[in-house]
C-alpha cells in the first residue's frame, strides 16, 4: 500500500525577466505547506517539511538572482529542510501549490513579481484550440531564464509551458542541466537546452514537437 506521505523527487532554481528567484520542488504527490522560519546572520529563510521523504542527496544551488544568493536542500531525520540564503531581512516569499509541484518565489518588499507558470496544464480540446489560435503571439514571446542543476525534462517543460508549446518528451531525460537563456523565444530556449544535452526536436504533427537524440 502506497504511503500517503509524498516523496521529493527533484529540486531546482530558476528566475525570469523579473529576476525573482523561484525554487521548484517536484514530488510524487501534493506537497504540504512548510513551516517557515527566518534565522541567522547572514539572513536565511528556512522551510521545514516534517515527514517528507526524499530521494535527493544534499544539494546546494549557487544562484545569481535578485533576492537569493544560495539554496540548500537536504533530508533530515524529521523530513526535508530547504534553507535559502537571501539578500536581506525584508525578502518576502510566496508559495504556489500544484498537484506534484511547489514553487517558492522570493522577492523584496515592493517588488512586483508575476505568478510562476503552471507546468501541468490539462489538455482539453478547448485549451488546444486556444493554443493553436495564439501560436503566433506565443512564438514571438521572449524570455530570460537560468537553470542551476535542473533535470532536463523539468527545464524543457518550464520553457515549453511559457510559450504554450506542445513538447513530447521521451522517458529517461534525467541528466542535469545548467544554462542561462537570455532574451530568447521559447522555441529557441528549447533548442539551446537540447543542443547542450545531445537532443533535438522534430515535428510530431498538429504543431507539436517530439524530442529525439541528435544521432537519430
């Protein structure tokens, strides 16, 4: 019988044009809201997840974002702890919960940040029609993102979702990727991530793309 306690599968940091740092936690179920504390000098924002299981080794993410200098995530004897070294005591946070993902956005007081993109949209006929109708504006969209040790599959999903691109991924895209995408279209961002990791995209019908090895 499967435990009701979710398990943490992956974690990475990204930030967009607003330069707000976003810490992404990926699990096999819905993550609970953490206990949040502010501690120490230099200032840290500590998020504790009691009872959360993790497959990850202790992982440190150096970040060059507006409000975040470093993030460390590690399993403890009581669960999982995320410690974010922030740039000052006035750094705020927002937690966005998704079915198998939690996104912690860090921002300074008065700093206007947009909502983190949803990465698990439900594919309905209406949504597909809207995406097709908006294909031209989405293709013209520009984005700036940085990934530090993200799983390739998660990075591709994030970039594709920002441009409403239907991207079909094979299983096994588990390698880590670190990349800085500056002022690129979503498709250009996808291509740069694929070029760096030995993959490419090919048409998959109805405006969709399929990721395949470059040697194929």
